[in-house]
C-alpha cells in the first residue's frame, strides 16, 4: 500500500468499515482473528452492506457473511486481476476519480516490456541475481488525458489483465463463473459517487512469495473504483494484536528507522546527501521531499548534542546495511556459525517460524541465547524437549548453547503506548506491578543499556561512541521505574525555544533540518502536543464527531481516513452528500469537514504551483496522495517494488498446479534458499510432484494466540482447543481413509507431523485445470515441549523458507504435502519416512529453485517497434 498510495498503513479506521456498502474480506478470517474489530463489519451488515468472504476455508467469518467463495490458496492475484479486467472491459471504472487522482494518463518508457511480452518476466530481469533493473519501468515525458496512447498506464493496465477472465478464474482459483459474477457485481454495484466498497486482508495475503503484489492488486482495483480516501472505502490492513503496527512504525525491522525512513546501505548511501536523495528528492512533490527534517530530528532524539552539522547529524557514525538481515537470514547465519548470541523477544521461533527444525538447529549453534517471555516457551526449552532431542537425533549433552530465561511483564503489568491495526496509538495503563523479577521491555533494555554503557564509559574506541552518545535520560515515575510517558514525549519530539528550553512540537510540520528540533518518530509527532498524552484519550464512543477522533490518536496528525482529499471531486465538492467527508470551503479558503484534512489545509482545489518548488509546496490542488512523488495513486508502480510494476499471477514456491498464464511458474524475484535443510516439493510439471499431491494452509484460532505462548499455558483456553488437528474434506477423508477424531500423519519435504482429524465440509475440494485439488487446514498454535498444558506437533515445521523479495516475509500460507491415516513414526523411523518421500519425489536442493522456468520462452525481448497486430506476432 505504501507503493500504491504513499503510506503502508491501513487507509481508514475499523469504525469506518461500518460506513461501507460492501465489504470483501479476503486473505484473513476477521471474525476469528480480529473479533473486536469485526463488530464494525457486523454493524455495516446490519445497515444493509453486503459482506463477502473469499477464503480457502468456510470459517466463523464465512458463517456470518452474505456469501463465502472458496478459493485455491495462493491464487488471489488471478481473481483480483480478473476483477480489474471486468471493471475495465465493462467501463465500470470511476472515470472522473481515475483521471484526476491516479497516474492512469502518464506515459511509460518505450523500452518497457510486460509479462505478456516476456512469458512472465518484466523487462530488466537479471536471471543470475534474480533481481530487476527497473530503469525501463520509469515514466516517459508527458501524459495523455484521452488515455488512448498505448504507452499510457491505462492502456498498459488493460493489456496486462486482458487474459484474466472469469474462465481463467475458474481454472486457476476454482471459483465458478457464477460466483465470480456475484463478486464483481457486488463490488462494482457498490462503488462510484454514491457508494463505496472496502477490502480487508491479513496474513492470508502477506505470507506469500509475492504477497506484496496481492495487496497491490487490491490497491489497483480500489483506485479504479474510486474507493480510496472516502468513507466506507479503502483497504484495511488487519494487523495482529496490540502493537504489530507499532512494531513497523518505530520499528523492529532490520532495514528501517522509525517513521519508515530506510536504513543506509553500504556502497550506496555513503554520504548524507546520497542517503537523503534516495529517500526523497527535494525536487519531487509530496512530503517525502522533507526527509531531511525527519532524519535530522530523529538523530537529535537519538544523540542530542552529539548530532551536529559537522558530523552530518551523526550519519557518519551510523551502521550500514550490507545485505538482508531478516530473521531467516540470521537463522541461517547461526547455522553457518556467524552469529554467537541471540535475543528472542515476543516470538517463539522454535515452533512459530517457518521450518521449525531449521530454527532449532540454528539455536544449537549459538554460544548464548536470551529468551524473555511470560513462560518457558519452546524457544527456551528446545535443548531438552525439542522433537530432535525426543527422537534421539540430537543429544542434550552435545548442545553447547547457554540459554538464559528472563521473565517478562505482561501487558497489564506495564504502561505504555501500543499502535493497532488502524494506525491508532492507545495508552495502556499499568494495572498491577509485575511479580518477582519480571520486567517490562522499557525497564529491561534501559537497565541493560546502562550497564553496557558503564562498561565502556572510559573507552576510546570509536565504535563505542554511539552507545555513549545516546540520550538515555528518562526520569523515573512514581513506582521508581523509567517513566514511559517520557519516552512518548521523546517520540513526539521537541523544539528548542527562544531561551534554550525544550518545547513539545505539535506536529511533524514543525520539524526542521537545522538541528533545532528532535523527534523519535516523525509520523508520531503531535501525539503529545500541548503536553497532553493524546494516546490516552478515552471519550466514550470516540466523541460526537463522525471520525470518533476523541479515542486515542492516529498517525499521522490524528487523521482517521488517509488521502481524504480524494473524498471530494477536483473542484473540492463532495462526490455525493451521502459520502461527504472533507471539502473545500470557499468562504474560509480552507479544507474543512469531519476529519483532519490529509492535505495542505489552505491549498485550493485548482491550485497549480510551480513543480520546481518541490515538496509539499509543489502539490497541486488535485494531488490527494501527498506522499507520492507525483501526488497520484499509482495504478502502475514505476518504483517501490522489486518484483514488478504490475501484479502478476504466479504459482507458490510449491504447487501441484502449473501456471496457466505464463511459462514462468513461480515469481522469478522470490528469495530462495537452496539448502539441504530447506528442501522443496516438486511443482506441477516436474517429476515427483505426485508424491506431495495436496495443498496445506495454516491459520489461527480465536482460543489460541500465535505459537501458543500466551494461551497453551492457560487452562481455560487450553480446554477450549486442547490439541493439534487438521481439517480435511469428506472426499479427501474417503480417499485417504481418514476418520473423524482419528489421527493423521502429514508429510512435507521438511518434516513429518501428526494431528487429530477433523472431517468437515468447511474444506471444499476445488476443480483446478480439470483436476481435483484438495486443501488441508492446519492451525499453527502448538509445539512439542514439557512446560505447556497442551502440546502437539507444530504446523510450522512443515513450512519451507522462501520469501517475498519486498518485505522478506515467508510463504507460510501454502505448501505441498501428503496425508495418510495413523500416527507418525517416532525417532529414526520418522527420519526414514521423510527420507523415503524425498527419495521417491527426487527432491534435491535445486527443486523449485530455478529462477527461470522456461528460458527459451522467456529470455528474449521483442524489438520496440514490434506491431502486436502484425500477422505472425506471438505473445512469447
């Protein structure tokens, strides 16, 4: 969504979903995984909205939707692409919105080649590195408001999706033409001037090798329908509990600073000027042109007086990235003995990460491991009760890793802010003191940092300077612990007053690049404006206003619906009274309405500033996407994604189905790890694909939380869901002799697990390309250990490590497997069974890890002058 609209966060609030006329829930099970937020979907339905659930399984969400549409897991781009084609070919797109607010009219380089030209590749692909040079994806000079030029984004979009038809959807997704038309009519009939449709997704979209492109496809569709920036519209990114959104805002990601500022890369960003030019050129439109103010203010928050103009505001001393350092890269570096110590915080990789066996092997190579959690999770006890130890494959006495378990405070035992799914900061008040030696993260890391600083206090080593220069000057609260509100004030930011005093800034617009301001996260600037903790606001119902803005504080600038300038037409008037939200007041000469305008408040609708001004000053009065370099929503992405400017259907890393659209089977830019401890099942067309004939997908239950660390230790939750199970259709049960409440053994190239059988019609066999494809559902909450009240084999042990190249998230929602009746073997017999499967399938480290599926059909480039209508011209 950041590439499409300018920001990666949800475009609207959960409450605003109640204003939708149609809601499509796809890539998630909202009623079960986000039950509190689902109340607004229920309210929309009570008001007359149509609710459609597109999901491989019939779930609790499906049960209360108007319609459930079963889909083959991993095929969502084919469905959404067909909806885009339907909108374009039937002239159902919101013409006035698209012409004014998107890049539909822009011309693209004459050298650009689409997947339709190159058999599944875009121009610029390097098969040796698996990366794209996106030079040919760039805009050309000029535009065509008639949208007739074949090089306009609009015409490229039409050609790209021309073959995504209802017939293709039936073949690829298993969705009947009648169900496709039902979905298409519901979405298009509830879009336009008077009505809006909302989409919502969760990890069912993100956890794929081209998951970012799943989301991009929905963004393109919503832009075409005018469903962004308006009440009841947008795309709701359903984040996990509490502060998952906050963990990317502040963040816990290796490649980002707070506020989505990228980390500098060695060799590319060796100077501050080079870094800032890459983040946001001062000559481009929009607020990223002010990246220097965000960065300098961040460095002043980090390092205070030590960040000066002379050392480029401390940029000269910052570490640089030398490559991807994701959790999976780190695990493999552990196995290669390149990492000596590791902190496990808020996660449980022994059972909660893809390829659990690889994760446990990685921890065996460490010298020390620190686990902070509420109970003795499997990542703290794997050295004595992991599957490998229990089977005898690994002996505890041979493991040299020293494991330290440090008890953590729960959410009710600490105060602080958390940021949830709609970019909303809320303040958690401490209810009770943590027992014993349990500590909050703030207490723990502040104390740890202070101890380390004291050890190097007299150091003359230059590498110790950043640690010593950090401004860790937090006062204690009334309990004697560090005051979390002081941290939120630091995140909000300060300016230096006339007499040298610090004054809290009221918003990111006050930040400067001259060292006079600080902010720990520029998008959070304003949360403590006026010395009021706005995250702690709790007016019942959110107050009387439509946007319910008196509950918590939403970044940026307390805007509840992003891009809300687009809720008015190019003249500044609401598209309709029914969907009125933000509009231009001629008398006041400013934008007014039911929310904080996500736009320069005094920029008139027909303003045409000189583009040479750059930054916010260059935004025209009809440029609602204020973070984009051209002020428009991007149907075509000339930059921002590394695997293509337009979403394209590929098959998952493992798939029993061939790609019916292109010779290229998998996403060519996916991140692959050909290793003996990370084998893949053969895909359709490869010898041995029939050894792993079924598809499995993972999901969560309301009664358990992630890998179970907060639920399998609690008797009242464990009683509700006491054991690991698999969901199978009656047809698959009959085919494989599976009995309800009996046992099943599930095998992938990585592992063998067992689960109780739940035979249910909620799992629908699908007809794909003329053959039946069975899908198996696996909850991912269990793990083998001695400490939890309930244990079971971990679904994540089955999953391989192949990643989306944009965000380096694993493909854990789809894989190939076999299933047989009965309990799995133990010990050496389990390893023998796994080896026999891989031997029969002919699995090697190269299986599924070829970049180019069909080089003769893909590695060529039609000349720029080729005539598509010329006799003899072919697509490949």
